[in-house]
């Protein structure tokens, strides 16, 4: 039995907890008796947990693009609870726009949160996890980190980056007793496609039936997305409690279909072009 399995009550550090999946996760953790360091840009939005669960929760302001603030939060969290068992990198937001329409300044700001912020928080906590020789890192990605949709090119690029970094990190830290899980939700009923998502300022008519149509549909159906945040949290907690959590946890029937289609298309290309792929080494000149 590992140290992880021996420790029943765990300490969680969760970013981006003021709304959506992050908020639902913290509420369920606290109801289950876990200890939580809950962070958000505006700490007032999560202050109620301190009143409801004064022995279980520490609420701290955190902008994941601020490295000094990240270091301070990690230091306070460890001083308060002694250690951190689970890091959930949840802070992030979306961006709509065809690739050509998208505003570089806005896109770079999104990357600072979605990718560089996640990386910075992870780096700051890794020394503690290495010292413990135990821990779980949960990076909230998206099915958009495995597949693609019009109007979401730059958002998807940020999530593809999270996927690549996470899969590499998983290999680096596994021998140290640290596990990593990527959570890849599809369409869930949060405000992701509403007020929390940025969008382009210019519109190019040629993209009206691709990116434009996809964006309009996504934003018009916010209130009727099929995914339940509460059930997503239950799925995450079930996987996190497993002695061998999955590297990829795809959530939602819609996401499962989309990812399977992506895998099928990739497999088809691999199989069709295998002879070409296999004949590019020195000595293969006769093939051509």
C-alpha cells in the first residue's frame, strides 16, 4: 500500500474556484471532509467557504499569471496544512474567433493563463511533491486538447500545449511517486462559452459558415449543454481515488465521440501513408 492510499483525508490546492467546474469541485470536496486551499483572482467570491468550513478550507487570492503571488500561495498553503496532496490546475478561459480574425494581444493573454499559468503553478509545487514522494497533479484540459472545432483554434492550441507538457511531466515524475491526470471535458453547463470566454473584434465574412456559425451555436446553447458540472466532479474524484488513475479522463458522451473520431482519422492516415513514412531513411532511395 502506497503513502497515497494510506492517507484518507487529503489536502487539495485548486485554482480558478470562483465559478464553473472549479467551484463545484471545491464544494464537493468540502462536503466530503477534505481539506482545500481554494484560490481565485477575486477572493471575495469564495470567502463564504471560510465561514462554512473554517477548519477545512484556506481561501487565497491568486492570479496564475503572477509568479510572485504563486510562490506566496504555495508557501502559505504548506504552512497552513503541512503539505499538499493534490494540485488541480483549473484556472483558464476560452477564446472564440477564426484564426485569421483573432486578436494577438487577447490570444497571448489567454495563453498566459491557460498554459504558462498552469506551468508556473505546477513548477512552484513540484519541490514539495518531490520531497513527499507522493502527490497527484490534475490538469483540467479539454476535449479541445485532443480534437478541433472551427472558431476555437487558439484556445485549442493552448490546450494542445497543456496536453504535451502534461504527458511529458507524467513520465518525468512517475518514478518519484507523483501521478498526473488530464481531464478532458466536452460541453458542460458552465459559463465557459458565455462571459468567461474572449472573442475576436473583427469579423471576416468568408468565415461566417465555419467559425462564425460554430461560435454562434456554442454561445446560444450555453444553458442547454448536456454536461453536469456536479457529475463531472464525481467522475474526477472517482478517477483520482483510483490507485492507477488514467492519464486521460475524457468526460461527456459528446467528447468521447469527438475524440474517437479524431483517433480514427489519425489511424486512417497512419495506415494509408505507412509505406511512405517507412521509407525515408538512408538506404531507402530505391523505394522512390
